[in-house]
């Protein structure tokens, strides 16, 4: 009996790892922050916690006082870690096998309390440390909770299967895109704007264009993936499970059941689809950026940039300068800013084209929804094996 239970647990763990590897960890039953997300991130949290405590005093101490503060921080780390483990019934220095509210409170509070104990720091420092800890936990929850690393890996692998679709769309949209962006590139006003940009404003404006593109994807994805968790018949459901390659048995007795997706499940699927589109857009951005960087190095001289900008030649920020075929070639900050801005503009334009082009939508979303539907079919079989009751029928059905 024990051996059979151990085998079932091993099979369930293998299947749940399969969901994680495909960037859909939220399809795991009862997937929670303290039981799954922060537990998976425990090694990273321990490292961040140790650095947070040891470095909590900053540079307020020098010499031996600095060494004493570091030892005090490490001592506090050890005392809190041992205390939390004893309260949880674990060995004194055991790595947490479950990260709950007590561990998270220690992660946030210990680095914030240490400066007050060492040199009576202000409450402002204490609150800043608390906010820093909470932001760190939020980032870890998002990254691990939605499997961003696995999603990125899946999207990159998926890109190689869809390179033909991407280049086909580029061939259709690139001529018009190049004509318009070339007009901007050779326009003195754009170079003047780039010259006036500080780097923070440059990243803010370019990032804003990319953010609009991401928002457009997020708005369109729910429409494209409507009713993706429902299956027309039992045979289609079994074929999807078999085709997925998931470590789960497929039998003729299996029948499609409806299990409603939570908001977190749908968000996980939307993030996966957004990454799939985003990797393709990133590829196009890099191609456009490389083109304009090379084109600018060859065609736009420093004197020309000086005439296009208000500060003249002396204001041009040259990073690298060399000679090619008897002509001076300069890599300038202005060229990088102009090429970067055109990359961001390309991201927005290509995203709109990708999600409104009927041929591309059919080719791309057929592949994307096919893989997601396979994962959702496996989820149904997985929940059936766990004896989770199906969702009640909808009122409009």
C-alpha cells in the first residue's frame, strides 16, 4: 500500500513538473503561494535574506566596526533561522521545506530591524527596508508563481518552429515599415529629439512604446483564446492528451469534463501567449535595430549629426571612432538613441500587424492554442485522477 501511494505521488510530481516546464504552473491543483511558489523559491530567498541582513547596515561603519556589524548580522540571521526552524519542527539549520507566513515575516522584518539595533537608524530606514523586502517578495512571487523562466525557455524553443511565419509576416509588412522608419531616420527633427533626451527619458519613452505593444497583446489574447478550455467531444479530448506527451495514462474510458479556469489560470495562459508573441517581436526589433545601427555607421557622419542637432559637432557624444575605406566611422550616443527609438516604434507597429493580419493569426494562434489546449486537456485528466469534482454547467449552456 505504501509502495503504491509512493508511486502515485511520484507520478503526480512528474506531471506537475510537466506543467511547470511548459510555463503553466498555475494549472497544478491547489497551487498556492506559500505551499508551492515560495517553497520552490526557498534557496533564492535564503540567499537574498542573508545578503539583506549582512548588508543591512550599508556603509555606515568602517574598519573593525564594519566587521562587527557583519558578524552581528550573521548572528541575527542564524538566531532567526534556527528559531523559525524550531517553531516549525525542523532541524536547526535545515533548508525550509515549506515557506509560510512565519518565514516570510522573518524575511521582511529581520533586515529592517538590524539597522535599528546597530545604530538606532530612523523609522524612515526601517520602512524603506520593509518596502524593499515586500517588493522583493512580490517579484519572486510573480517570477516563480507564473514560471517566467520556463515560459521564456518555452517561447524561445517555440520561436524556431515559427520562424517561417515570422519572416513571412516581415516580408509583407517590412517594406512599408522600412519606408516610414527610413523617413524618420533621415529626419533632422528625430535626431534633435534624441540629442535632447537624457538616458532616463530615452528609456522611459522607448519603454512606453513597448508597454503599449504589450498592452495591445494582453487585450487581444483573451479574445483569441476564448473557450480554449472546452473540448467538443471525448475523442478530441483523448487525442489532445495523447499528443501532449505528458506522463499520464490515456484510456478509452476517459471522457472530457469541464473544469473552469480561475483568473490566475487565465492570467498564466495570457502571460505565456504574450511571451510567445513578445519573443517574435523582439527578434524583429533586433533585426531593425541592427540594420539602422549599421546603416547609420555607414551613412551618417559626425558632422552631419552636428548639423542635425542644436549643439553642433562639439555636442556630439562619440563612443567609438575608427576609419573604414578611408572614411571616419563613429558610433555616437545619438545614433544609439535614434536606432533604439525606431526599435521601440517597430515593436508597436509589428505587434499591431501581427495581431490584425488574418493569415498570421491563423498560422500563429493555431500552433499556440494547439499547445495550450493540449496542456488544458492534460489538466482535465490530471484533475480526474485526483477525484476533483468538475465545474457545474453554465447557465447559458
